[in-house]
């Protein structure tokens, strides 16, 4: 994991945005192919998976991540629909996120 307590980090981030009423859960994206698209759902997804393969790409409506030789050093946030591209030869079978769905806007 990027941080020892991602839930506290996410709570502080949402509070700073004025988001106080939300549903938080754990979301696992199973990677069944080398390129995969999630449904377009409202909400935020905070990546908590570690040991990501070099070349992995995650692209959402608001953020794009391409993993290099070093792992991401900060909590990565994605919004809405995501496209995930696995590099050739990668053995990653899932990505884990903390999902936030606001109850009111």
C-alpha cells in the first residue's frame, strides 16, 4: 500500500473537498484480459494495490497512471469509467481500490 492508513488519508481528502456524506467500500477489479474497461459509475476509486508491474496503465475520466520502474509514491485517485492496460507478460490478476460513492452532491 502507498500509505499505512489510506482510509484516514481519503477521509481527510474528502473532508477538504466538503464531501461529508458518502459510502465507502472495497472494490476489486479482476483482470481477465490485457485490456479492460469498467462500467461508467459515479464515484472515486483510490488504488491500494501494491507491487504493480512496470508498464501498467490505468486511465479514467480524470486521471491517468503509467507505472514506471518505481511504484507510485502517492495515493492514486480515479473517477468514473476506467481503462486498464496490462503490459505483455504481466501476471497481475486483480487491482484493489477503496471506492467512494457520494450520497449527496
